[in-house]
C-alpha cells in the first residue's frame, strides 16, 4: 500500500494526493527516505566511483516503488497474450532522480507537508492532503503574494489623496 501511495505521489501532476490521515502519516517517512536517496545521488561528485554509487542509490530507491522494478519471469500472460509493460514505478524513479533530487539538493529534510481536510462523509475517516514542498502550486501562490504586496504599496493613503484634490481646486 505504501509503495502504491509513494508511486502516486511522485507521479501526480500537482505533486499531492488526498488520502486518510493515518496513511499520510505513515507515507511521510517512507517517501522522505526515497527522496533522501535521490538527493544523495544529486550531490555525488564526478569520478572516484560515483557512477557505481549512483546506480546503487537508484536501485535502493527502486525498492520504494511499485511496478516496473523487477523483471517478469514469463513473457506472456493469460492465454498467450503479452504482458503490458509496468511503467508507473519506473516513471516515478526517473522523476525522483531527475527532478526531485535536484530540487531538494540543498534541503536537509522535510520534503513533504500534510494538510488535514476534515472527515469523509461516508465513513467519517479523517482525510488529509500529503504534498511535496516546492511544487508548482506553491510557487504560483508565492508569486501572487509578492505581486499583492507590491501592488498594495503603490496606493496612496486617503489623507494624501484628499489633500491633492483640495490643492487642485
């Protein structure tokens, strides 16, 4: 279950998933260990056996994701039809090492955030959003906040505006 959740979180377009609070709390250390492995791979220096160390870190991180990490024993499935390729885990691993490792290269930990949503209507389970920090939604919100702060300082106070209208008359 944790592998499925980790794969979904890494592959999610907006880097967040909605799940129950206990699952989110269990997923946090699981996914942070995988991100730490990719961060270590991003910090490797050239030469001195770093390629072998990078492959080792990638293989260790592959154990954190579901599907596509191990070879299939048989080439055919039911009734002789070919088994479809399992790419969700491979895509998550690629994204983890290419994008997230570079993004969190200088961050020592704390790559995720859990936001409580309240209770689900059907069974009353407490829901939460678990998301990666520094996602595109965070960047857009931060940019909008900066624009609002700059826009607010351009306005003149009401007292100055009244003084200008009186002097013009």
